[in-house]
């Protein structure tokens, strides 16, 4: 009996995400259903939130400067939360050296988290489109233009990027990992509930309509995009908008757990919303289930199977054996790791929300050619949270 329940839980744990993945792959064949307009060039405000980003900020500003978007339509707001490494000074110096781009540096007196800073910048932003650009990320040179072109369609409220190895961008259409496939597929089907602060472009009115960025939870990017989707505008990750991100060398597990904590906070909060557009229901509820509930089936199944195996059940021992042998397969290991991060995150959320998080050392993450940027490309499974 125990072994049957254990096997069933394991079946659900692996079966639901696999089934969802296959279904989502079908959505990939669909068109976008978006009327893109390459000539649409509204005023754009790029917001770069910073806390101790002295190593990255100049490179980040260079990368925005090099975008193939009309520079006179562009405004950059660097909003710095009392960095102690001179980030704001570097940004100001950079601004003086590039007088043909409007750059505003906002200095906050104390650090109260990214979302508060974003809201402060939002109040000053003059653009019709507001784009969040994490300081440790890089964009493909056409990323901004392509993201904005999609916002020309009035049904689209928010656009985010696929995380790719930037070095390979444009050369190969490329292998896409599990999470990028899901993000793009959900976006083609209608909208995705997971966004990337590395590049998150919003129609400004839509942002204002949802009250800006949430300051009580960590996933400012995903939550805001989802609130916009809940109001009926599409929130999409576009497959031709590419970004890369530095991955910490040290403290990698803590980093993954913190991000998982934020995603869980996001899904909990979203689930308390009364109304979900019909097209978004299956996607939102499945993703919420996959993040909040599904991970726990794994330890439950292992515990039941282990109990049965120890009391002499051969099938239970065999199943556990298969599970152990499968760890030779990398996507399986990556999946397992993601489940462990989500479980650890749920537990950690009981005492800390990590609204103001520890800064990780990503000092190896320089340059598009750099292995650290490449490493931010999705691995087959479990690359996020
Ligand atoms: N102004 C300000 N104030 N900026 C901050 C603060 C703060 O207190 N804390 C972090 N930032 C900035 C960082 O300097 C960086 O530019 C950006 O916010 C993202 O922070 P990272 O330290 O790079 O975090 P991450 O990449 O792991 O964060 C991911 O998850 C977050 C929420 O879970 C990204 O997806 C973020 O976009 C997302 O907000
Ligand atoms: Mn980051």
C-alpha cells in the first residue's frame, strides 16, 4: 500500500511537469498574434537599480548606449541605494562622458530594496515605456528595439527577454532549455507568469495601473508582469529579445534559494487574486502548482518508498534504485536540484523574505564572451529559479 502511494506521488511529481512541457512545446508552433511595428519608437526610460555595482555599472551603461534604438528617445535612470563602493559616482562620471544620452543618477540615502527604488524611478520616468535593466545583465544590441516593437500592439503590456549565451546570439538559432521553452511557449499561448529583471519592458500606463512594483515581496519583475496579465494585457517573454546575466561564483546555492523564495512569494500572492483571464488560467495555475506544491511530492514519495523498501518491498527498492541510477543523467540532476531549492526556499520564507538581499560576488562575469555570461544560459532543466 505505502509503496503504491509512493509510486503514485513520484508519478505525479515527474508526470505533471513532463506533460506540461510537451503541451507547451505544441504552443511553440503557434504564431505570436501580435502586430509588431518596427517603426514604433516611443520615449523609453531604462531604469538601472544598483546596490554596490561598481564593477558592472559602466559596462551596463555602455551596453544601453550601444543599443540600436534612437538615442534621443532614450533616457536612463540609475537609482542607487546608498552603495558603499562608489557606484553612483561612476555612473555620474559615465554620464558626463556621454552627453548625448540623458542619464539621471538618483541617490537614495538608505537601502530599502530594489522595488522601492524602482518605484522612485518610475515617478520620474518620462518614457511611455519603462524598462528594468539589472546592472549585472547585458542585452543583445537589438534587444530594446525588438522589445519595444512588440509593445506597439495594444494587447501587449509587458515584454521580457530569453536568457541566452550572448556570444552565440544571432549565429545559431540555438538550443533552448526547458525554462526558456516554457517562457516562450506560454507567451505564445498568451502570457507567462515569470519575467526577468535583466530586461523587463513595461507600458508605463500598465505599470501605473497596477500600482508600480510590489515592495512586500521579492519578485518585482514576475509579479508586476503577472498583475498586468491579470488585468488583461499580455506579458510575454519574446524569443528574439536576448539577455545574459552574471552568475555568482560563490554562494551559488544561496543565490538560487533566494530567487526561489521570491518566486514562491510571487505565486502565493498571485493565488489570492480573485480573477484570472480565461487564457491565462491553465498557465498560471500550472506554474503555481509546479513551484508551490509539486516539489513536496518528491520527499514524500522518497519517504514512503524508503519505508516500504526497508520493510522488504522489492518494487519500492527497485523504484528507488532507478531514481538513484538516473542521477547519472544531467537534466535529472538539475531538476532534482531545482526541487531542493524550492523546498529550502519555502522553509526559509517562514522567517525571512529577503526583500533586501545579500550582494553576491559575480566578479568573473565580465564581457559577452565570458564563461560566466554563457553559464547564465539555461541548462536543460531547472536553470531557474
Ligand atoms: N536600488 C537598488 N536597491 N538596487 C538593488 C537593491 C537595492 O536594495 N538590491 C539589489 N539591487 C539591484 C542590483 O544591483 C541589480 O542591478 C538588480 O537589483 C538585481 O539584483 P541582483 O543582486 O543581481 O539579484 P538577482 O539577479 O539574483 O535577482 C533576480 O531576482 C530578483 C528577484 O528575485 C533578478 O531576476 C532580479 O531582476 C529580481 O528582482
Ligand atoms: Mn542579477
